C-alpha cells in the first residue's frame, strides 16, 4: 500500500433556518463544499486509490445522523466523517408552518479533504 497525499481541500457552509436540524445544516455544508470542486484528475492520471476525509463543526454534533450525512457525498468509497462541536447558533423567529421547535438557526461548516495514494 502506498502513501496518501492530500490532493484537494474545500470548505463549505450550511444553514438550517427552520426546524433546528443539525444534520440538514451539515448536508448543506457538504454540498456547498463539493459544489466548487470537479476532480477530473482522479480519473485521468495514474492514481492508485483515494480517500475522502470530512470534518464538520456544528452545534449539537451528537444529534447528526451520519447515515443521512453520508448520502450527501456522491462518492462513498473510503469516506471518513467526523462531526465535532462547532458552527454557530443565531436566533430568528418561530414559524410553526416550518416545524420550528424554537428560534435557533443552526449553522455548520465543513472541511473536505481528498487524498490520493501515490
């Protein structure tokens, strides 16, 4: 097995404005990060293997549904996800029609690293 070297890093931001769901905020942060990266090199150059490491910071990390979060990644091969306490909470208004439980607005940040085996 060869050595892995970082190939690309990208960062994203996600907000769950209503519903107070940290998983939704994380999914949006992941999609924001990966929407700016097109890694054609994984197919066009001689790379043996690759891995993806995702680090997310969000309020209430223990409430994040890792299975739902995994579905946000188009490639799940060698995927490692770590969710830690971070992100931000701000306060808006309760809108019952959006299933708000309180006035919290949940914000998450994501750091996605793709490493290649050389």
